[in-house]
């Protein structure tokens, strides 16, 4: 297995053994596309790399031999289009399999890959094009996306090349036709043209809940950091099939559909759909015999409302959850339905899996788990002191002794912002948590979201989890509302489940429910029923928008 090239020890007997002895060996001038994909293709060309299907009944299976051939052809296509080492190229490809050809091709050239969502407006694209000096965009053949890309070009001086997947259009290159004309042999660059470990490989625009998106800069050793993510947290299997629910425009795709999985010998499952239908997703897991699965809590909330006993899940061995905190009620119901524990993990676009419930550990529903090997993590209070057991503080990562493999290089072209969150060899995540006596970390909320009421500090997640236990609540957000007496009071903005309707009686019932489930002082004094919650384009709830609207009102 190619993983043996980068680890001196691959099996561990306990979390302690894992924490003390896990080490990643970083070779000089590592390039994932050449050193992993092409290496596997050389050793075992027929080994399956990806199983792809869509909601229209189409499917395809790609071996590593095919991935090498297609990425070589794509690399030659990008060269013919004028792309060179260090050039930024944006990929708006949803879950199209061409994304994998393009990403590997750009890695081979040493260009900068910038995955992006198809939901970006013209204004969003103009901002990104100019912030990163985008030279080329490759996108899906969808009218609205095409229109936004074309409209953005006039206001983006560096953006000169457009390529469309599988279609002809004036002013655009046809990616598929152009690629097929190219040679299937691409020679690894040498000298100044070769990628170096410190070169920028990926830029992700984060979908923050406040401010303009930041450009997270990852270098060429970033994929090695996801050995932790895939092999040891997701517990992927050699010759298995791992399914992470994610669009290629988000960092979650890098976590679950590409680097760590292939390093660990697992194929990746890609299901291309326009509208999420829980039954359709379960049918994919059943049909293709997915062995390991990862999704955000939102997905699991919908899955547990299906009759999971109708599906043959005998191939499914392990499930993990990340992206936002997991409500214990979801954990409980999924365990009852499937017999599988959901193993939580925590990280950011800026790093890999930093905290997790690993296979040797007891899972504690709602806990993020313990620190990953290579991550020195602590909780700091407002004075900068380390927190005692049970006390809330901000999650920080110490980088004075060693920097975790896969940690970002800072925010591209923004030293001031980088210095604000990462100084004196401490990276401040902006997330609040507390630590129990067993060393497990428990998420409280974003630092900006924590509510201070009558001298109490109230984390929104705990109140949201309490509400989620009530059958009337489908989704909710907890925020602070200014109050002249208490400073702030807790507000619940709630989307109701089917067959429930807004009423004062229901609001009071939910308030009493929270008082019984958690500390009475945390109950929401204000309850608002809505039909939708404001969210970022990545699906995270924008509590800041709720707060702003309340303050204006």
C-alpha cells in the first residue's frame, strides 16, 4: 500500500499508542498526483479509484490507470490553454468526474487549484477573480453559471481563459474535446518548473458567517495531513469504498473525496445530484456497497426520518460526522436504527481533522473527541490562560514546537488577518469549547455567537441540541437579543417539523422542554417560528444575520 511510503507505523493498539507514535514522513518535492495517483497506477493500474453515478441513472467506474491517463491528457490541455506553474485556475464543477481530472492535472503542472461552488453570483466571482488573480475558469454547462462567469470576466483583468465541460460555446474552450486531442503522456516537470513542498497547491475561499471570504492557502504537503482524516478518523479500508457527502466546491471534498482516501487505498464514491433526496442517497449506499460514510449532521437528521430497515446496509461498516456539532438525539436515533456509532470529528478549512473520536475511543455523543496526533490543542480564556476542566475557552493550536501536517500557510495576500488569528505560535480557531475530565472536547459555539446573559455564558449549541430533542423542531438557531436588564437574552428561531404549527402554546411547551433538558437559565425567552433560516452558500446558519435583523428591528 502506498501509505507505507509515508508512515513508519500504520497500526496502533490504543489512542495513547496512536497519539505518541503516529508520524508522517514528508519527502522532498512531494506531489500527490505523481507520487500517489501515478504510483498506484504503476503498481496496480486496475485498482478502483472512483465510482461515480448521478440521479439520472448514469454511472462510471474509474481505475487509477484511467485517472493517470485522463489527468495527463488534462495537464496537456491546460498547458495548451496557456496555464503554467503558479497560475490560479478556478474549478466550478459540482460533482462532475472531470473535477478529479482537472485537480490532478493542475497539481502535475504546479498550478493553483481553486475549487468553487456553482452558487456564486457575478459579484462573488468578480471578488474572487481579482482577489486571487484567476487566469482560467473551468465550469459546468449550466446557463446561470455560464452567465455569471461571462459577466464577471469584464471586471476581472487577469481572467482570460474559459473552458466548458462537454459543450461548444463562442468564446469558450470545450474541455472534453480539447482534452481528448491531447497526448496521454505528461512528463513530470523538473528544475524550476517542478512543484516544491512550499508552493501553493490549493486556495479555498472560506464561507465565513461574517465578513468577506478569506483565501486559505494550502501547500503541496497538505494531502499528507489527510492520512489522519481518512485512515484513522473515517476508518477507510484498503479496497473499500468511501462516501463523503460534499460538493467539490468545499474543503469537505478534499477531506473526503480525494487525498486521504487514495493514500489509504480506498476508492471514493461520488453521487452527482441536483436535489438531495434521502431515499436516493440510501439507494446509492446500498447499490454500490459503500463501506465507510461521512456527512454533516443535517444529512443524518434527514436519514433517520427514513425507514432505514428497508435498505441493505450490510457493507457499511463505519460512519463519521463533521461540519457542525452533532445533536445527541440524532446520534441516539441513528444508533438505534443501524447499530453504528457516529464518530465525530472537528477541523476547519485551515487544517485537517484536529479533534476526533478515533476507533480506539469510547464515543461520547456531542463531543468532538480528543486531539489528533501532531496537534497540540488547548483551551484559552479571555486572559490567555489555559482553562481548567469544565471551563469554557477558545480552541487554540500551538505551533511553537511543531506545525501539524496539513495546516494552512496563512491567508493568501492578507498578512494582517493571518496575524490576527495566528500569532506568538498560537493559532486561534475562533471556536469555543470545554474539556471534560477524560480529555474530550465539547463544542460551545463560535466565539462571536456565545451569549452573555445576567452574568451567565450560554453556548448556542447546547440550547439547540435541547430543542432538537423535541419532535416539533426540524431545525433551529440560537442567538442573542439585547436586553436592558440582562444584557442579552436567548432567542430561538425555529423551523417546525411536518404536522406542527406555530402557536403561543407550542412556544411555551418548547421553553419548558429546554428548562427540563438543560439548565433553566438557558431557556429561550424569545421564540420565533420561521419557514427558513439564513445560511451561507455552504449551508451554515448565519446567526450574525439573525442578530443584525433583530438589532435593526
